C-alpha cells in the first residue's frame, strides 16, 4: 500500500534528521506528547504551497550569507501563514544553501516576499552575494 504524500513528506523530513525542535520557539505545538512524525503531519495537513530554493553564493561570501540567514530564519518562521521554514547549509560545499518553506497558501507566500525582514535581509543584503538562485513551487498532495 502506498503511503499518503503528507506522511511521505513527514518521514522524509525525519529521515533527513530534521526535527521540529528548532521550530518550538517560533511555532509552539500544544500537544507536547506528540511524536515528531505526528507533529510534522499536523503541519502538512491541509496542504499548502511548498517553495524549495537553492542558493550558491559567490566565492568568499559563504560566512556572510550564513550570518544573514541566521538573523532571517527566526523572523521568517514566526511570519503569519508560514507553516514550516527550514534553511540548510551544504556539508560538502558550505557555500550552498537549501530552503524548504511551507506556506498556508499563495497569499501567505506573497506576504512573506513583501515582509520587511525579506526586503531588508534577503533582497537588501543576501541576494547581491549570490552566484546562483533557483526556486520551485509545489502543491502538497
């Protein structure tokens, strides 16, 4: 029997070693006795707009970008309409960053892109330090 997509997504996140512990401050989950899989399933329930972005920074800029993203991530995680917001850094190439962002809907994504933290930290500081930026949008099934 094929597993439901949201369960596959949850298991993929858990299999990658990701937990919701880093999100506890940004989005407390009242059900403290829930397993990580149950917590992830709760977040992905009702679908949403998934945005996956890959960044590759210009030579010599990896630490600067990491510092900017370190300031940005907690703000993005607390934004209205954000269900999940993760940023990962490449282990083999620390100049590569991967974003895994789940929004309630397209309106929430649009509001995120118009937010002051995005305009200041991402558009205002980080984008000029990138050699490559690729984004794709998905609908959860």
